[in-house]
């Protein structure tokens, strides 16, 4: 067995499978693999033990777990408060003066804003009283429309302190998207700001908020002054954050919440086009957020954690707020873009603020790799000790680049699988246990159970691909419903295999026993001449070509085959040519077989992206299908769409 600084190769014939070194095992919070067997014997007792050890409860639960399919409860009768668990209990210890949040501004001439746990405690208490002064109380919904500034975390925790479920809306969403979420939740108050900075320019967010709230249930709008730009103002409805805070009392008693009371509602895409308001409850979400944060990222008091997810997504909720703060961690919260003012910005932040644990998306990793290694070399990344990915399956080349170039060959790479609906990570390797395998997420988090089934519901074995499901008892952080739409909850998650099996909508295969490779959304599966092909697997094969930086594969209509794969490719080196396209196609056929042959390779300098860096495949899908493009407000680089229209010969059939 060959040992490097942090790694031990598990099998000389399988160079891409690694186990943690003895040093990593000794440091990790969890390094005993028997935890899987022990937790599987009695998952309910396992989660009860973690709930007692990880959180402060005003009163312990009466019933740990109850199931009335398709509904279930955790820690029913237990009483706690999420804000108390993230703040109050820390300020009673030495962590009172420990830095909780380092808010890194986009303008490089603005210093970072560091908030200790006591600073954050004071701000949250005052803002909770601000909300209370506007009539917000237990059960009232509050919409939050803020960028990546610490005030977003303050607002969320203040809502949690009052027992008022928050609904955070991604700040790049258009007014119509914000309005539909406000209306569905029936929110009473909207929290927003005058604007924020993007690539050096102030963006007016208040105008969007004004357009969205007209005619809704919103009674008051609280506006944080971030840029100082002129904004429209509605007297008696709009209030400046700083003016309300100046008059607020310094302490707000936290509401004693039942474990099953709603902590937040988060909207995610639905198959009908209407977003689903996923409900997460206080006790279950906090237990899962706490322990997955501690064990997955192996956070210790000396660590600085950076999760790059926007606060508008579930990753931002669980791993920028409730998880890190419940374990007493120090974290980075970055307002800006990863390539402004230049492409070394992320690595500058890692070096300057001593980041030790870095959690980001495969799309961003591929973007970083495509920019070239020279941006990394400008900065000292030796302080990093653990890397992690989230959001989509990661291809081998991106995984290895992340491991070798960013982590210097010494940092474990944790590939996490989870969903908005699961509330926290559910499948990944643990740093002290492993194994760490490129393209393989890992094992079910202790205390949870997953299987791969065929379309008839039969379990599949190693090497067989099928549909990923979760089996009872379901993880405590799982959704409890869809707000205002119980039928959607049942239809989306509990009909495919009955009401005792949670249908994830993701494809997967067992790589080795108990280790899952996620192949992507089932609705990302293409049917080519009757064959089901995962777009993620074809993308993985295309990215295996040495000249490909990244790609996105979508299904284009075909007269004979029904649909056929089109691959949009951005090169890392070389020039586009017919010869190179043929070479890439040959590479895919060799890796996956002739059925997966891309019909076309479309070379592009840029692919449409969200602000968080994720490729907008729905735009590409509509381009190749000659369908209306739809809303492009969340595209970071809208100019790329016009270029791609010409590339594919787009003709809008509308």
C-alpha cells in the first residue's frame, strides 16, 4: 500500500480508489466504519442518540419516530429553537468571541466584515424584535430577497427565533418569480436591500422587490442599505433596516418550538412549472444539519469553512447557516463573482482568510480548471485540508484536477449527494472512513438507507443502473410536505414505488457494495432509439477527452431515433475542427459504446450559466428543440445565448 501525505491507495490495480491515512483517521470525528452497521440495526435509536448529543432541547420528545405513510415525524413533542442552538448556547462558552462569519465583499477595496458569535447574537436578537414590532409572530411567513451578505443569515436566524418560517428567494430571480413565491407562502413581510455589487457594478434589487410585492400579502418591506443608490420608496410600507435596528431592544426571548413545527419553506422546481414549497421542520432539520456538517466536513474549532452556495438554495440554508453555526464553526460568506476582478479571486480568498475546508460545485471546478493552473499558482493553498463537491455528478477529470491542483494531492475530496427535499447530505464518503473514488458519491449517511431499483421495483446489484430511492425510516431532515399542496407532495415523491419508498428522481448504480455512483436526474435521461442514456454519463465521457474543459449534453429531436445527444463543448486547448469533433465522438463511443454516440459536437466559447456557475441546460435544450427560450433573467452571461442560437441554427417555433 502506497501512502502519501494524507492518502492511502486502497488497491494498486484501482489507482483512483483511496482510503484516509492514519493521520486523517485520528483527526476525524468519525473514523470507525462499524458506525454503518451499528446505525443500520436501529436507525431510530441512532438518531435519538445524536439528537441528545448535538442540540439543546428545552424538553425531550415523547415519540422519536412515527410513520403514517406517506407522512412521518421525528422527535414529536420535543421542544427547541434553531436560533438558540446556533447562537445562545455558544455565547455562554468561550466561543462567545470566536468569529462566526467572515463576510467578504465584492469590491476589493471594502474590508471583510467579521462577526463573532456574540456580534451575530446581538444582531439577530435586535432584528427579531424589529420583525416583532411589525407584527411578525409564530407561524407568520417572511420572504427574504437578499444577496450574499451576512444580513441574509441574520434575517433567517431572527425568523427562526420568532418561530416565523422564512422563505428565501434567490436574489437573481425576476419579480414574477419572487411574486409567485410570496403569494404561495402568503408572506407578511419582505426583507430586501437597495442593491448589491456584481462584477464591480451596483445592481438595483429594490426595483425588483417593488414590482413583486404589488397586490400581494406583503404589508411591510425592510430594506438594508448596501450600495447607497437611489431607490423608489413607499411611505408606511418601506422601512430602512438601520433605522429600525437603532430602536430595537437588544434581547428577544426565543420561541419554544415543537420539533415538527416548520423552520422554513424553500421553493424548488416542479414538473408542472409551478415551484414546490418544500417544508422543513425545526427538530429534524437541525439534527441532520448539525451532524452532517460535523462528520462530512470534519469541522474543528481551528477550521475556516467555505461553502460557495448562494443563500437562495438549500445548500446555502444547511451549510451556510444552520449546520456551521450549530457546530460553532467559522465560515466565509462571499458576495461576489468567482472571476472578478480576475480569475484568482477564489484562491486569493482561500489564502487571505485561511480557508481549510472548501465546498463547491463541479461546474465551478470545471470552470476553474478551464481557466488554467496559473491562477492557482499565484496563491498559497497549503492550508486546505479537505475538499467537497455538491450539486451534480462530478466527472473523473474534474475530480482529479480538484484533488491534484487545488488540494495538492493531500486533501480528501468528498462528493456529496442530496436534494432540496432531503435537507442535508445523505450519500457521501466520510473523511475518516472513505473510500474516496472519483465519480462515486459513497455510502448512505449513517442512519439512512438507500437502494437502487429497476422500473418494476426490484433491487439491483453491483454494476446495475436504476433508480435511487430512500427506505424507511426516513432521515430526520427530510421534507414533511409541499406547502399548501399535499397532493403534489404525494404525487412527486410517493407514487412511483408506493407510499413507503421515497422516490428521489435520480438515477444511480452501485460501484462497489454500498457505494453509490449518481448518474443524474431521471428527467435528464435521454431515450435514443429506445435506449435510456444518462446525459451525465455522456458528459463524463466527453469531458474525458484531454482537450475538453467542460460540456453539456442535451437531447435533440431526431426523425428516426426520437432524440439524439447533442454535446455543447468548451475546449481547454486547441481550436475547434471537424477532426477534433470526430475524435471526441470516437472517445465517447470507446468509453460508453455506439449507442451513446453524440449526433453533434457544438464548440462554444461560453455556455449559459447561473450566477452560481451552473450550466443552464434547459436553455440548451430549448435551443436544439427550436422552442421558446423563456426567462433569461438568471443567466450570468446572456450574450452567450445569441451566439449559441447562430451555432445551432435556432428557429423559434412560437
